[in-house]
């Protein structure tokens, strides 16, 4: 097994140069080109749900995981149509207690407010064949919380999302990529199947499924670099 899991955040027109976290905003044109290239190269883009049998070693194939962190509204408007066009699926990790709100956790570093998906948006995402994952209740750094508070973020988000959307939430993503062994065990005990991190690299057979590495796709990722990230160990060497 040697699987790249792509990590996206926003699919939108990038803000002006010098804006904090500008690199996490991929333009709709770039995203469309990346998905076209995947299809052209013979890859199948899959959500974490659809990737499960490959991660478990039950299936083999030319597959790529596609994930979006935070649950931005622009994922629905700008990414969903492209994914459906190519027959791909993807997982969006939602911040359960902030549905319909904005990315307030970024305000202290000067990131502009961006709308998060509403309940209706999440239903559109779900009904479009996409997967829903958890990104905690309020996008907290788990390593700065007490054990009880961290467990509430991990377990509570799963419960809230499932209650609101009538959908089994099987996959988790650590906010900011921050976690320790205690949080990893909480995720497993709560009933998730996988957890993804911000650690760079492809997924290999002996990797811990509750600490999966991913391939960052950034604003500056051109098609040549994107191909290298998908087809080679580029990110493993860098990450």
C-alpha cells in the first residue's frame, strides 16, 4: 500500500499576497486542473469512507484520498461540482458546533472571515455522495485542553454531526495537526476508523491509521509539483 491522501482547505479565489494562511486557499481553476490530471493519469479520487478497504489491505488500486479541513462553504460551491464531474468522492471534516458560522479560530492571526457550511450545505455535500468527517466541536488544539475537554471535543463532534445529519461519522482530523498518544487513543475508543494529521507523506502499509499522513496541496502547487506529490515520495522526503 502506498496511497497519497490530499489535504485541502479552501477552494476559492486566493486573498492578496502577504495575507496569513494564503497558501491554504487553492483557486477553483487550479483545483479543477488537479482533478482533471488525476483522472487523466488513471487515478480514482476517494473519500476516507471509500478508501477504507484500501487502507485495510482488502483492495488494491490506483487511488488517491481527497480531504478538506474545516468545512468551508466554498468547498460545496467550487469543489463539489468538479468532484461529481469526474466521479470522485471526498471527505470534508466539519467543526460541528460552528456549522453555519465562520472560521473564528483564525481571527487572532488576521485571516479574513470565511463562511462555513450550513446544515443545508452539509446535506448537499452528503447527498452528492461525499463523506462527512469530524474536526472537533470548536477547532481546538487538543494538546492545550484537559483530558475531559479533549474527549468532549472528539466524542461530542461525532455525536453532533451524526445527530444533525443522520450520517455515520467514521473519520476524524486533528485540528492544527496537534495531538498526542492520549488523543489518538480517544479517537479510536470513540469509534472512529481513521484519523488524519498534517504530517507530510504518503500512507504506507505499516502506518498507524489513527495518525495518517497527508499530501498538502497549496496555493503554489502547480501541476508539475502536484504530479510529483501524487506519483513519487516527494512529500515523504520533505515531511
